[in-house]
C-alpha cells in the first residue's frame, strides 16, 4: 500500500492545482492567461512541473488578498469594499445607537 502513496500524492496535487486554476477568476491569474495555465497543468501534471508552477507563479498570492482587506479596514472610509469588524464600523455603531433609543426621544414634543 505504501508504494502507491507517491502516485496518490502526485495525483492529488495535480487535481488540486487543476480545480484551483479553474475556480480562480481570470483577472486574478498571474503571468499567463488562465487557459494557458490549464493546459500547462494538464500537460505537465504527471511530472509535477505544471501544478508546482501554478502554485508558485500563477496562483494569486494569499498575502495580497489579506493585504487588500487590511488596507480597506485601515483606511476607515465606508465604501472601501473590504470587510470591517462591526466594532470598527461607525455606521454600524450609529445604527445600534438609533435602535436602542426609544421612539419619541429624538423628536420635539411641542
């Protein structure tokens, strides 16, 4: 059974890289067009060159994704597009304050 392990690992990496490439949006793929990466992964998958090249060069960087999120959160502006924690979001805190207020408190009772 152990003698099949290298083959199974190569097959698993090959399948992972292929599916990851297919699921990655076209505008996030680096260096080559997405179709070229699919062909490279399929042609050179058996010798691990295709999947390793995709993971090292073609795949979007994970740090770039989280870096964008951090930049949007640090900028503070509401329409940045990144996710902001509720306790850092001034609009959310204002809505909580308005929900907690009784109905007639902010109105003039003349």
